């Protein structure tokens, strides 16, 4: 079987082709038989890969856009490809005693794919292109919202000197809403009505209605609006227009009938649109967590010496939503004997528990839990159950961050059960 392993980075990919797994990867890497080459993300180089007629192409996701062009080309040419999880690849490379380098990574990927090609859990399940688009739309909106917050803060700082009467302007944005502030409309000149005229009167002076009486408004005491402030206002308006466009595209995708069981299951918990969009991009299709329509389970020995059933499907589901934790169990790398390190004369014990999965799923759940659960504003039956769990954990001494993590895992479990009931 001809397998190509690719280590994709910015602007280049290191490739290694194998037809059989070497007995010793270290010795093979030192021999003349080890051949690797570099390609760029361009049609000419990718056509050369296609001409080799590989039976499988494997690579590790870079976490960004670097592999998107490769996947798009492979789909168009119907070339089979699989993605290798970084954690599994790191373990495999360490066991093979290969050092961390691009060409050694490509060799490890090729050997891993060739050796594990028949194992279901060895690779990351392929995501449908439309779900990838949904995730990218959400990530772009998330980035623009952060930029919008920075622009608003910069505007307020500038207005504190140039137009202090307007520095505390309202800039609320709800999903699907356009036009967050009449002040921005006045600064950009996009709108002319009585709502924007009031800012002109406050800035230049003029008549103003106060408590049913018309009074003469003096000019602003500020230093005067600068071109820089107006430029920021225009950029803010452009960012808001782009956010509204992305929200519309997300709404079109989520309205399709094949996603309705997932939306209805999340509606029962009371999730916001933002959570539903990013969570849907991680859990669709639900079949990828199953094995021929059935849950994958096994028997494990608990710490108390009793056999218990471990649900691998649920564990993978929670990991996809960022609600799982990786706990090393070997020697002093974690678990019973945590690593101790010295910092500025003080010995500190490192916490080796690391959350795994999509961090954005954790971020949006944290925000939702702060607004709905911690403030006891839950309005759905399942959310009220989460609120009761929150009270139990608070009574047990769990702090805010611990409660959020526990609530995240419990909400993912409840969502899994609901999807299992509807889709299995």
C-alpha cells in the first residue's frame, strides 16, 4: 500500500512516501532509503502528488488554514486522505524515539497511517464541507467581535478628549442585529435624521429638548473630532456589516432540515445561537461517535477494584466539545505523583490536568453559564437541572471555574443522551 505522510506548515509541506512500515524508524531515518521532499500549496506541486497515485494521504491538522487548500484539492481529485490527531502522533513518535523535526514528523505520519489504517479511532473523522464552512463562519465572527470590542474601546478613549459628552455611548450588539449606535451613524455620515442630529447639536451647539422644554445646548468642551476617530468609526461600521453577513450565512446553514434534531436538542438546554452554531460544527454527524450505529463500550477496572463500563462514544463526544480532560498517568508526569518545579526559590506543584478538544466550545459555554446558570436566569427544564447541579457543587466547595468545568461536562452528557434518543 502506498501512503504519503505530510507535515503541513506555513507555505510548505514536507512529504514522505512509504509502502511498508520499517522495523526501526530511527535506523530507517539514518539510511539512504529515507527520502523526503517539500511541496508548496500550489496546483503544480499538488498535481505531482496526484500523479504518484497514493492509496492514502495522511497529515496532522495545523489548527489554522494551512491545510484547507490541500483538503480542497484532494476532494476535487477524489484522493483519499485522513487526518491524524496531534496527541496520538506525539505518542507514536515518542515510542519510535524520533526527534521533533518536519521530515521526521512526515515519516511518523506515514508510518502511523500505514500501520493504523484499519483502526477506527486512529484518525480524526472527516468533517462535511458545509460543517467546515459553518465553523469558519463562526470563527470569523468571533474574531470580528473581538476587533469590534477593541474599536469601541479606542473610540471611547478618543472621545474622552475630543467629544467627552459622547464617550459613554451605547454599543450593544445582539445576534442578527444591525446598527448598534446612532453616534457611529453620525460619525460616518451614513444616516441623517433626528437621532443623529442630536449628536450634531451636542457637538456644535444648538437647541435640545430636555424634560419637555427646548433649551440652548452649548458646544462640546472637547478638543474636536480628529480624522483618526472618524476612520475608526468607519472601520467599526464595516466590521459590524461583516458580522451581520456572517450571522446570516450561519442562520441559512442551521435552518437546513438535517440539522434540526441537533438544534432541537440544544434548544431544550436553552443554548444561545452562538453555542448552537459552534457545537453543531463539532458534533455533526452523530454517527461518527458510533460504531455501525451502536455505542462503543468496554469494561475497565475502577480505582476501587470494581469493573465498570466505559462509554467510548460519550468520551469522544465530550472531547469534541472541549469537555474532556487529559490526565497523564505515567510516573512523575502526572496522576498520583505530580511534577514539582522550583520557581524563584519556591517549589510549586504543576497541575497536569489539561482540557482537550475545542477551546471555543468551552469559551461560549463559560459565557452562557455565567449569564444563565450562575445568575439563576435559567428558563428551560434542562437548564434548571444544571442550576441545581451548580448549587450542589457550590455547597461542596467548588469554585467558579471548577463549577463551570463540571457544568460543561454534565451539559455535554445530557446533550449526548438527547441526541442518542432522537437519532439512534
